[in-house]
C-alpha cells in the first residue's frame, strides 16, 4: 500500500474543490448516540473534514518596540489554546502557510449578518499536491481578534480551533469549549464532552480521496 505524503510537506500545487450547495451539511447518519454533542456536528458533501495529523500556521509577532507586547500577548494566548488541542491531536506548528491546513490570523472578523464577533473559522476544501501526490484537504482560516483580554483571546482561540479541527457544530452546554454561547467565565480547558466528541469524530472516515489525479512521475 502506497503511503500518503507527509502531512506538512510543501504544497506544490493547489486547486479548489467545488460542489453545488452548501459546504457544511447536516450529517444524515448521525443519531443522538449520547457521545458528547456529536449529533450536533455537520459534515461536508465530501465527508468529515477531519485529519489524522494537522499542520498549523500562527501569524507571528511582527511589531517592534513597545507595540510588540500586544502582539506577544495575542500570540501567547493562541499558543496556550493550541497546546490544549495538541494534548488530544497530532498537531505540528509550521512556519510556512503553504505547509498548513489551519491558518490562524490576528485580525477581527468582518461583521456577519450585521453582528460582530471576536473569532471565526472559515472552511474551504481543496485538492493539494504534496511531494507529487494529490490529496483532498480542509483549509481553515481562523480569525482571532486581538482586541480582547488575554484569557478571552485564549478562550476564543480554543473554541475556533475546535471548529478548525473538525468540530463544525456547537454544544448546548455552557461548560464546553464549543458551547454555542460563551458564558461569563472564559473556558480555557476542554470538557469531557469536548474530548468525547473529538474522539468520536476521529473514528469517522475523513474526506473522500476518490477521483483525484494520479501520482505525478
């Protein structure tokens, strides 16, 4: 059996994957099975947007002098949230965006339906050639506003990174990192329900890799 290319190898060619209809759809095969909030997750027409290994790029600190402290606080909060997910998933931080499936950017999300938010995860599907092998991958851009307290940045990052790693849905319980509405106390750790839902997702088949271009000579 031919092995897939290394997860964080450089992308030499990328093209979008497109389909008619919405990218996120309600999973028809998931019942209320009592595994966390798995019955509330959405999938895509190409399958569950999950991976056995993730490559993540985080926008680096670019400011100099006194102004750098705010970027450093943002970066520290994002890294703390990412470390929490690294305890549950194989995640590699990369310095080149072309090696990543998750891009974390330091900027406030644009208003959506005339509502402001401090974080947002934007999903695309694409076909990527890495080391002469094609594979279908999710690409998630995570926007985290710097205009928050450091603990709020960490909680926002924990929530949005959960979407990025495949949890495209919300819990109905306030103590979960993926709760539909943030409570008065920032959630900085994953709950047992978050972890159980993630384990369930990792057991599902990932994106369909059929009909991709053949390996290049």
